[in-house]
C-alpha cells in the first residue's frame, strides 16, 4: 500500500512538472485567487470608487475651475455586454479664481453607455446622463445655492458622464485604475 501511494505521488508530481514545462513554468492551477470576483474579468465587474483626482483645471460656465472630489459614493458597473452604468452620490469642492467662487456641490446622478476595450485602453461612449448637482457657493462675497442638471455642467460633467478613453490597470488585489485625460479614478471590486 505504501508503495502504491509513493508511485501515485510520483506520477502526480511528474504530471504537474510536465504541465509546468508545457505552460512556460507558470503553475496557473496552483495560484491562489486574488480574493476579488473582478480580478479575473477585469475590467468587467462592479467597482466602487476609492479615490479620484483632478490634477488639471477644468473649464466650466464660470471659468476655469479647480475640482476636488471627496467621498466614495461612486459605483461603476462594467457589464459583460459592453454596457456601463455609473451612479454617483458624491461631494466635490469647486474653486474658480476668475469668478472669486468657492463652493461645494453634491452630485446625485446616473450615467449609462457602452464601452470598448483594446489592450489597456477602454473607450467609454455616453448614452445618457441624468441627475443634478446641488451647490452652495460664495461668489464675490455673495452666498448662492441651488442646483443644476448634470448635462448642463459642460466639461465638468465628464467626471460622471464618461465619454472618452482611459488607460486602465487591474491590480492583483481586485482594484481598477482608470487614467483619463484630465482626471484619474481608483476603484475596488
């Protein structure tokens, strides 16, 4: 019986070694999973925003603005059928020096569309965006508040109404990085 176990173990070891040689020594079957359902299908999956940065100034109807998003109330779903949905409930700080504007906006909206992947590039095409940005701001010493529809926000709306290409990276920990022309997003699965 002991001899039979040793022979079986030797055969299993030989099969594993031959499989490793045949696949370039990558023992893929023996690798542990990353712990995220998104890691294998990246960029497909349901992603929640960890961090977002807008390193360049953005044109708005009031002038060039510095935008500082905060909070993680953004979820991006990249479907298997090349459709995407982004839902947002997020706060952003807005500063426009030419209009002496300093304010805060709360964005609540939904955007949908399609996407295409080529290598590490993902191109988003916007189908529809709905929602509002409620704001409270000081402009030239006056306090203003109200709301504006997301489609009327101009280029600022692209932070939620994705309609451009991005370079993406998939991390082994189940995360997704998107680098657009004027902003970056880091999401987790």
